[in-house]
C-alpha cells in the first residue's frame, strides 16, 4: 500500500498496532473513535462505511503525533484539549481534572431532584466547570456560582461556560477560609472534592498520576475527609431550608461520609452506587 496516502482502514490498523499491549483492546477502539471524531468528525458508523477513504498527509501526521503521546500514557483528553461531559464539549488542560462518567451520574441525580425548577446552586472545586455548566445548561433560569482555589482552573472554566452559553458566577476562593460564598443561601451545594488518599496512589493509573493535577486528587491518610468536613460545615450555614448537598465520594469511605453528615445534622442521607456498582455519591438534606 502507498502509505503516502493512507486510507482510514490503514490508519485504524496503525493505531491498533502502535498501542497493542499498552492499553486494553476496548480502550484502543475508544481512542480510535475519539481520534477520528476529533479530526474528521467521524461517527462509529463513518469508520465502517468510509474505511477506504484516503487521508491527507497532514491528517495522518496528526494521528501519528496523537498516538506517540498515547504511547507515553498521556490522557487523550489532554492531547486533544477537550472532553465531553453530559453532552457538552469542554476544554481541558493540565490545570483541571478530566471530567468522568461517575460525575455525570452525580449531575443527573441533581437535575432529577431539582425537578426543572429554578434553583440557586454552589459548585465547590469546580475545576473545568463541568458540574456547574451542566447544571446551568439543564436547570434553566437557575443561579449558579462556582468556586475554585486554582486561577488556572477558573480560567478554563470561564472559557467553557462562555462556549456553552451559560451564565455562571466564578469565584476564586479557599473553601477552608470562605469569605464570599458563605454570605449567600443556596438551594443546592454540589462538590467533587479531592478524596484519593496518599496510600491509594499505587492503585492510580500512571496516566492519571503523571498528568492530572495532584492537588485536585489527593488527601492525606491522616485526614481523608478534610474537604468533606469543610464542605459540610459551609453547607450547614449556607444551605436554604430543605436545601440539598450532593457529593462525589471515595467508594472506600462512604460509611465515614455518612457519619460525618449525620454529625453535621443533615437528614435523609442517601448513598448511591454508580454504574459500576461502587458507592460514589451522597446526598443529604439540611
């Protein structure tokens, strides 16, 4: 075959061969779909019916560069500079965590229980803005505020909110010494805070450990619930009557999170499993 003008089928085989043994076959198929979706706006069906379509040299060169970075275990979302979350295309940079499926499940829970009514929302540790933006996009006429301590993360979140056409108030604030957000009342407070303990680092994939912001991931073994304590304290002051607190949690700490919420006088506490059967979400009412 003349590889100066490779076709789609050749490029697919190239991706598979280069990444074989480094990633599971299913994940390689996912990379292939993402790459062609990003470069050529191809769907899964397009990959099948257009597999003999010739690629430009520049397109194949881009594929080679992407695969080269994947071989170094760089997350594909950082390579492409984007990720999908709750049907929205978001910019991602190494300043923010890559949005994940379990967080989409948390957002879905919030939206379902809001019942379509306008609400006031506070998103703590917004990162890319994925939670705040998805809620603002789906809960029409709601008032959404999002905070983060990272100026880099807030810059990404602000760009994402603008691209999604959402109006969100972003605030740079340390949740351990909140000065602005605790002067308001909210119907909903939601957070996906750092919750991976230092001792769990050895269980983390190298693409996460080497590329994603550690300050958004890890907590000390001696204080694994340090963020939940701060959030629960703030929520106790700032949630409106019957306001709801939603949290993404460490699957191994769900009983401790439930106990913490009870100590802070929350009621109707519910711990939910994610699609993988892991206890990853909590909801409590003030």
